C-alpha cells in the first residue's frame, strides 16, 4: 500500500514540474535599439538607449560585455515588468582622453526567467581634438641676418583647445616665436611666426621643428631649415707660422687676405705683438673672391733674442666676422760670443807665474772681431787684445797670472770679457785665484816610522821616514842630517822633488862600528826646499848596545835559496824533529847510542840513574840520522827516489832510537825494583843524594860538541811516542805518504816525464798495429 502511495506522489511531482516549465517557457520579451548615432570622442560621453518590452509579467537582470564595456555604465541592472510593459535601459559610454580612435564593441545582455537576449552596438571613438600646422620649409640668409618663417595652426577638432608653441633642433638657440601660447576654437586657425637669426660665425644649413600641443593631448608639429650662406666669409694666411731673423735685422712677412663671401666687404686689422713688429696696412677693401697681400714687418734691435708671439686680428664691416692669425717671431743672436776659462779655480804662490788657457768662441752667424779685456787685479794680463773669428770658430788666448811677493794671500776674482765689435754683445767667465805665501807652497812634513831604535855595535839597521809635500807646487827637497850620530848614519836619497800631495819613503842606514861607544845618540833629519829657508825636521833617538855574538862568516858559505825539494825535506824534518846539525853528526851520535847500551848492561844498579843521564841528553837532542841521509852538496841535484829514501831512513832511525829508549826504561825499572829494599834501609837524605845526577858526570858523558851546538828545531814527536804513533796510525801514514808522493811528483814536474814515457811506449805499439793493417 505504501509503495503505491510513493509512486503516486512521484507522478504528481513530475506533472507539476512540467506545468511550471511550460508556463515559464510561454513568457517572452523583446529588445529594441533606440540610439542610432554611435560616434563619440575621447573624454566625451555617448548615451545609448535599449528598450525591453515584456509580453508577460516577470523579473529582469541586465549585464554588459565587449571592448567598450570598460568605459560604459548601463542602468538599471535589474527590474520587474508586468505583461505588455516596456523598460528603457541607459548605457553611458565615456572613453577616457587617452583612448585611441577606433571601433569598440558593446553588448547589453538582458535575462528573465531563464531567457536571455542581447543587443549589440559598435562604438566609434573619433579623434575629436586634432590640429594641423603648416610652416615655410626653407630660407637662405647671410650670417647675422634674420630669417622669418610663417606657420599656420588650425584646430581641426570638435572642442576649443589651448596650444603651447615650442621650437626644437639645432637652430633653437637663434630662434624666437611670435606667440608661445595660442587658444583656438573648433575649426579656428592662426598664423604664427618663427624668427631665426644665426650668429655671424655660423655658415651652413641648420634645421628646427615647430611643435603645438594642448593639455588634452592634441599634438601637431612641422619641420623647417635655414641655410646660412657664406656672405661675409674670408681667410687670412701666412706661408709658415714661425719666422726667424737675426737681432738688428729686418724681415718682411707677407700675409694673404681673401674675401670668400658673396658681398664686398671692408676688413680692419689689429696687431698684438712686441713693439718691433708692425703691419703695413690696417684696413683692406675686397670684392667677393678678391685677395690682397698685407706685409708684417719685423725689425728687432741688438740685445733682443728669443721667441715672441704675434697675433693679427681681422674684423669685417659687414657681418662683423672676427678672425685671428697667430704667428711666432724668433729673434736669434747672430752676433754673440762665448768665453770659457779652462779652470774655475787656481792656487798660485806669490812671486810665481801661472798661465791659464781661455777659449774665445764666435757663436754668431757672421765673421766678427772680438775685443778682449780683464776685470780684476793688476797681476793678471792677456797675451792678446782682440781676435777675429768665423762663425762657430774658437781660439785660445793665455791668461797670465804673476802675483808679486808682496801680494796679500787671499782669493781674487779675475774676469775675462769678450765683446762683439758690431752688436756690442759680450760674454765673460771668471776664475778664482788663491794667492798663498811661499811657505805654504812648499810645506814639507817628515814622519818617522819610529822615534827610537836600539842597534848593537858592529851591526846595522834601517829606519824609514816619510817626506810629504803638503804645499801647492812641485818642491825640490834636500835631505840633511845633524847630531852626534853623523859618523855612523847615512840617508838615501839625499835629494828629491815631490808633487803637491805626494810623499816618498826614505831610509836611514845606521851602522855603529866597534869603535863607537855605547850609549844614547841623536840624529836630526831636515828637509829643506832648495834655494830657500823653508824646512821641516824630526829627531831619531839611537841607543848603541854592546856588541852581540854572531857566527863567523866564512867565504863560500853564502846562504843559497832552497830548492822546492829542500823545502819539502825541511818540512818533514821539522815534523819528526830532525835538524841540520844532526845530519852532520849522524855517525857519531849513532856510535854514542851503541856505547850507552853497553854501559847500561855493565854498570851496577846503584849507578843506573847516573848512567842513563847521557841517554836523556841524546833524547833531548836531535836523533841520529844515517850517513846516507846527509844533505847533498850545494850544486848537486837529487832525484826524487833519493828524497824518499832519505825520508824513510830518518823514520827508521827515529824508531831505532825509540826502541833503545824503551829498553833502557824497562831495565831501569827492573833494577830499581831489585834494589828498592836496600835503599829503604838508608836515610832519606842519602837516597835523595844518590838519585840526583851529578853535574860532573853528566858533562863527562855528553860530547863536547853537544854543549856548543844548540838544536835548531824542537821535535814535535818524542822518541818514546814514535813507535806507538806508527802502530796506531799506520794506515793513515801510508795514505799521507801516497798523497805526499803525488804532490811531489806534480810540484816538481816529474809527471811530464811519466807521461812522455808512456807516450813513447804507446807510439811503437800503434805503429805496429798500423803496419799489420
């Protein structure tokens, strides 16, 4: 039952909806356009009317669309109409002033109970604020003239406009307007004048633009140009900008003036220059394309020189065109001289004469004669009074300086003047002459290397001293001696000449003989300028000592310079403590060593200490050397093998002596131990006396020659340490020996013989191989 009710209710609802839709669809309305003119202007409002006629009662809504809808307002936007009633819609179209002209679309949309209808409009926006401007396009004038351009401004729009007038372009600065503000009604026109007056220095074509614009953006412009002709143009020229001439000369410089204008004109000239520059004319009349020469005259006097600016200014009567021509006038010193003294200063002794070279040069451009003169002291003079010189020629004259003996010592200024005979131009140079006294000219100074010396009688010594010339001139000196030591003192050289500031070393030879008494002596040294009383002196104290003991010199024993081999041999002899005196006594000392050994074996223990004393004496002296190590006689040349053989012989002898000494020490220690008990029982004083060696026994044991001959060299290695030294440094000694042999071979040149030997041996081998090939 319930299902039947639901179905029935649904059917009734559907039927009701169909009835409503049919009723709504049966309601109609009509849109009609009332406005026919759709033209408008920017900034103006256009009213567009649309009528809505409804056949049935209902509500309506209104909307708009299209490109014109942005500046359109439609009212009302909603309303209700009864059946058969009509409603008018008002659309206000107001395009802004910035709207561009053209066609814009407008749609008015009306909607009522699901039914929509549209009214379409085409809105035409016109240029209602237009204007036009017409102007004369070109005019020709002369510089400085006024050109008048007529322009016509027309308001072609629909509204009254107020226009601002301006000129733009290159000719703007010379242009003026008759009206800068113009008010025009729609369709009205007005004439406006532009006045253009270029400056007188402007030639060529210049344009400008006249513009009219209003606040409502009405805008128009027109362009024109003015051709400025060269009506008053001219040119002033010179062949060159720099003009040179000599002083006291005259130069005419031609200037060319040409009228390049289109009218005849008069030109006035003015000058800005030194007073020695003038113009031949100050005014010139020229027809178009005519030219004329105007002379510029330069006439400097003597003494004028240098570069001078010259400016010619020209102004035309018509057009008042001014131009300037800059020039330079160079005036040279064609009559000039130059003086140069070779030295700026000179030092001269009174009563002496000096000559100075003076160079006179003609720096002018012409041959000329120059007069020479002096300003200064009367002791100065010139050897010539005048010179004739060609251009750039120079000659020398002599300035003679001869101060007298009474001339005061000071510095004098001597000026040499050269004067040109034509222009009277002059030049000069100055020398400063210092006159000094005669004593200052030859001032000697003696300086001793030492103020005192001690010399034994029967000997000699040399003492040096320095003689210096601190004067201003070359000085001849005589060396003189005085004092109580004249008998044994000599000086050499005894005379010499020194330049200023120079010095010389001189020696005193002091040799007191046997007859000279011991004591203090004095020798005076005096340096005197020849033929004068100018001197310098110094004293040397000499103390003569007693005669010294010196070896007797025998003829034939002159010391000869050692050869390189002898110097090498002496070096190793010093190392091992071997002196020359030992070589002459090698055999005798060897025998003494053997006898000492026999005595040590035979003597009793009590006297061992006394008997070993000679051995110690031998040890302190130089070690014996075998006979074969004696020096080769003077004049003979040893071979390198002989030197090496001698070297090893000396080492062998040294080792032998060391062994003997060691044996003696061992035996002495043994004997002392055996006798120690007996010695302890004796008083201490007795032991001390027995242990001390007796001087007499020592003197008897030593050979007589030992007391007289002193060892020449103190050994660096003692006999006791040689054996241990050789044992510890055997490899080092071998290496050192090899190095020494190599040095000897290179130093003596034996390496050349070795090379020659192998070269000679190798040559036959090569020849044999070549023969086989």
